[in-house]
């Protein structure tokens, strides 16, 4: 049975992706520092979808733990068909407030961990006949909020493109999804502080709403599926149109 590893699997997007991949028949491994939450989600997935679902406790900011994670998947399932690099963290928004420790923490989680997991997973994906890597980036790579966050997510798209070229001959496809501001706990503080950001994103979208974890999971599951068999090195914007430049109002519609 095909196996998918989802980092940050106890979070909103990770859990939604795990549920959708399970409904597509994947066994799923949810790797998260929030182990109890991951265990509970796995129990629900086993009950609802009848596939294997296991939680791996891991701190992805630790390079050695990233390497051990792929070993644990290999030991348990003997194969890997899909790696979803989903876990991420934010940092200080303005350049004047960036401190080097925080910068390094954001890059370790958002860029170094995905790179290490791709490196470690490559032989296992190849031995499984190929597969799909999906990196969860962000719309911020287009214009940015957060210096370390934007830099790390832009780097993740660079990683996606270079690995699509390098791993294609192993039949490994590498793509990214770039969500905009989502209605998930990741943004709880911003929404609570009522900075107006959530409302701005709602207004910016031609669809007039914020995205959900399930919206992002749909794109991840598509990229993991044979329906995306000739798509690699690409970025799917799960942004409700907020990636488009706003158009000035024109009375003649031109
Ligand atoms: N929510 C948004 O608005 C939004 C927008 C664009 C991109 N994204 C990206 O989507 C991804 C998922 O976001 P989400 O909204 O589901 O976030 P979330 O906070 O719900 O989930 C993140 C998960 O990562 C886990 N995690 C944190 N630190 C960890 C560590 N050191 N080791 C292992 N696991 C760790 C958390 O426990 C949590 O379960 C992130 O990469 C984020 O940058 C989110």
C-alpha cells in the first residue's frame, strides 16, 4: 500500500491532507512535535478510512531527528510514495526586529528540514518506483509578510524547482503549493489582534473568502495523485485569486 509522510501532521493543513490522502488509499505517517494531537488524528483516520495511520514524535528543527524520521518510515512501511513538507513557523515581520536566533529557527524549520527530508527520502522514494514531494510554501513568496518567513518560503520554492530537475530521472515529482492567509489556528494571534489582515485578504480575493485547510489539502492530494503525473517543478497557488495583481476599475470593462 502506498505510504505518505506528512510533517506538521497534527496541524490544520497537515491533518486535512492526511485525511484526504488516507481517503485516496495511502497509509499515512503524521510527523509532529505535538504527538498526542497527532495520535488522536491517526486514531480517527484509522476508524474513518481503514488505512494504517501512525504518529511519529519529532522536532523538525533538529537535523538528526529529520534523518531518523525517514528511517522510521522505512522500518515500518518499507516504502515511501509521498512526502509532504508541511510544518512551518513564522517570525518577526520587519527587518529592524529580526534577531539572528529567530531567523535561524525559522529557516531551520521551513527550509533546512524539508531539504534534509528530501535528501533522506530520495533513495526510498526511488526504490518505491518514484513518487511525489509536495512542499507547502506560501503566497508570501510573491510579495511577503515576515522577513524570515518570506525568505524561507521563497527558498522552499527554489528547492522545489531544483529538486524537480534533479529527481525527475528517478520518477520523483516535486511541486509546491502556495496558500494565502488561511482561516486556521496558525493565524489565531493575528485574527485575535484584529490587525485587519484577515479582512484585507477576504476583500482581495475575487472569491470573497479566506482559504481553509481543506482547500490546501485538495491541491496536495491532487499533486500526490496520478492525475498530476506530468506535473513537476510547479507551484499551485491556493489563494482564491489573491496572487493576481489587483486591476484598476474600468468603466468600459477594457
Ligand atoms: N495558515 C496559513 O494562513 C498559511 C498560509 C500560507 C502557508 N501556510 C503554511 O502551511 C503550513 C501549515 O500551516 P497550518 O496553518 O496547518 O499550521 P498549524 O500551526 O496548524 O500546523 C503546524 C504544525 O507544525 C507543528 N510543528 C511546529 N513546530 C514543529 C517542530 N519543531 N517539529 C515538528 N512539528 C512542528 C505544529 O505542532 C503543528 O501541528 C505551514 O508551513 C505554513 O507556513 C499557512
